[in-house]
């Protein structure tokens, strides 16, 4: 009996063997599809008393329902466009990508589409198809494989017999969902246009309908996408106001801080590049003071870079310098922590009565 314990293999040997297995698996998959296509063409499932290729693959070959469905479909498409066999064998295409391309392949565009889709991810192929075949709304899709149970996602342009029509979605048979169950599904449908599929609760739907009704005098009926767009813009604006202190009427110059010792200024978030630039400016200023003759012991970049932030909050230059000096004991702390310490010190010095001091 073959052992599948590989702990004895070295790292290079393990990776080498795996790479070789993947290459062989792709070649085997291409050969398997070619055999499936030929058996299907000759209807060799009938002597085994199976009414369809799908039934034969599940009952005789032991494929899962999903695996049988996908492989039969890809085998039929590849039989029409043989270049797909080679693309699967060399790894430039896989079963999922061929399934995406299948509804759009014709004798005129097959060679170009297969080559252009080669080596791309699923998302990239979706973008490619959206550019080449834009659509503005959900199209009715149909199952195309004769003798295979109806499944969403099949298109009437695929080879085979049309059985049932159903909207395009990530749903699976039995009420279970595929991509939809994993979260919202965003799919490109045209250049700079996307389709969003998700499940919403009853309360959310009621809010959406209420918003649509309130805006009925400015938006056309059924313009749910515009309602959502306006709601998101409002949400983003509110979040930016909270996080970045954004305002439609910014002050021209920084004012003084509030006289309330409990006042906390609006939260600000600074990127790594922004903070790096500020530190560089503070160090340059410190070097300038050294060149002018200020004793080196009185200049510390970790202290100096706190001062500009205090000035932006409205502190005077002398107050900012005194408060920044409180950071001398925590020079290795992050800038944000040093600013907080300086603010606490400045608050106690400016408002002694608020802290029980005279």
C-alpha cells in the first residue's frame, strides 16, 4: 500500500515533486476532458442504461454532481474549440475560466479570447468579458447541457438544449448559494459599471424603500442605485468629518484651543508618509538651530517634532515649547503618544484651577 507520508522529503524535493504533479494533473485533466467529449459524442452512456452523460459520469465514473456538470460542459466547449484542450494542459486556462468564457465563444472570436484570457485570474477575466461584452442589466441565463439538471449561470449561447431560464446569480441547487453565501458578490458588467448581489434584512429593505419614497420628488421611480449612491456619499462625508475633522468651511488659520480643559479635538489620522515628512522637517529645524549656535543639549528632534502639532491646535509658541519639553523622558515613544503627553502637560499648566492647583 502506497504511503502518503512525506515528512522524509527535503523542502526542495517536496516543492519539485509538487510542481511536477501539478503539471501532470493539468495534462491528465485535458486528456480526461477529451475522452469525456468523445464518449459524449458517441453516446456510450446508453449501453450502460444511463439516460444522459451526466447520469453516467455520476453513476459509473463516481464524479460528484458539481464535478460532473463542470467537466461535461467544459468538454463540450473544448470539443468545439480544440485550443482549449492545450490551454488547460499548459495551465493558462482552468475549468472555471473556460466556464466563464463558454457563453461568449464563437468561431470568429474563440482564438483571440482564449489567448487573451490565458494566465489571468477569474476577476481579470470577468473584467475582460465586461469590456468586450458590456451589459446594462441582469440577463436571463439558461442551462445549455442536454440531460444535465438545470443550473444557474448557464447561457443560451452555449451548445446543447435549452431547458430552463433563471436569473444569473451564485445560487446552487437546493437553495444553497455559492458565491452569494460567502458575502456580497460584485461583478463587472461593462466598463466602469458593476453589478452588486447581496442579501438584505427586512429592516434594511424598509429603510431603503422609505428613503426612495422620500426622494421620489427628485429621483425617478425605481432609482434604487441612486438612492444607495447618495446614502453612501452622505455616510462617507460623515465618517470623514469624524475621523479627519473634515468640514465644508475650513478655517483659514488655526485658532486657539478650547478653554475647556476637558475639550478633546476632532480625531485626526495621519499616514506613514505624512508623519515621516513632519519628522524630517522637525529634524531639519533642529539642525538649523544647532548651526545658529544653540547648544546641542537644548535641541532634541523627538521633542521638536511635537511642537508643530501643538501649534496646529492653537497653542502659542512658548506654550508649545514648554509642553513639548515634557516629552524628554519618553523620546522613544511614538509621536502620537508624545503629543498626548504634551497636551496633558499643557492643559495642567494653562488651567491650574481646573486641576486643583493655584
